[in-house]
């Protein structure tokens, strides 16, 4: 999302699927994250930004926060290293969220064996760790291991999801980014209802 206009909390996130977003908002505002999340949709729709907002709003201790990318961490050996990290790095937080949070981008890039291994890792650290996964290719991930997908609350981050979702995108352009109401829908169409393409378009400085 545009850096100068990024939401500061989950309540300010423009959720394409508002019902799913409301469920997350309720958890985060209560200071907890009960579900592992899978945020999916095209690049530039705010998946990683939303994961970072969740981390910030929960006030997770930096030593209890871990960030991985499937493009670089995609083998069973990489998962062994992640297990070692989680087993040896956990501090008691004097305030904020007491558990650990792992953000794992491009989770669909993991090998088939690694995805299956990751399911056991989720079970191993279920009581202490929540995970926020992102993927640009939900179908690829589901084909690899539908049981893994079932272990997460999946949220589609794609404003082509529905007309109300697109309307919220346009309203945000007008209300928060100062785009004239007469041209906002045309701007949204030009950038394909995508935050990254909006930034590249130069419409918002």
C-alpha cells in the first residue's frame, strides 16, 4: 500500500472480504490471534502490509517475531532451521502479545515435502505460535496440500472479489487519498484495483 497512507491498525485496512476482516479485527482488538491466517491474492493487494500491521498492533516482542520468505526458505532443511529458531528463541513479554508470530510470505514456493513438514511444525508450536502466511497463488498451494490450507483461516485479498469490495477501494481513493470523486472509479480501473499499481501510476504522490 502507499507508504504515506498505509493503515495504522487492522480496523483501517480496506478488506476486500469485510466479513473475514471483521473476524480478524475482533481478535486483534482483543489482543490475541486465535487463528493461523492465509492471506491470498494478486501481488500488490496489501497481504504483507496487513501481516505487518497485525504484528505491530499486537505489539509482539521483536525477539518473538520471525519473518520468512518461501522464495528463500522452501526446503525441509529450512524448516529444520526454523524449528531450531523457535525452540531456542522465546522471551517472556512484559506487555503486548505473549506468544510468537511468524510471517511467512510466498508460502506456495515451499516444496511438497516442506509443506507437509510444516503441518507438523504448526502442531508442534500450536500453543505458543501463530502464523500469517501469504501467497499470490492459492490454487497452487491448495493443489500441493489442501489439508495445510484447511489449517488456516483463508482470506482473499483481491478487490475483484465483489462489487462492494471495489466500491470500498474507490471510496478509499476519495476519502483518504484525495482522488476526485468524478475520476476515482476510472483511476481504480486503470490500476486494476491494486495498491501497487496505483503507486506506480503516479496518481498518488
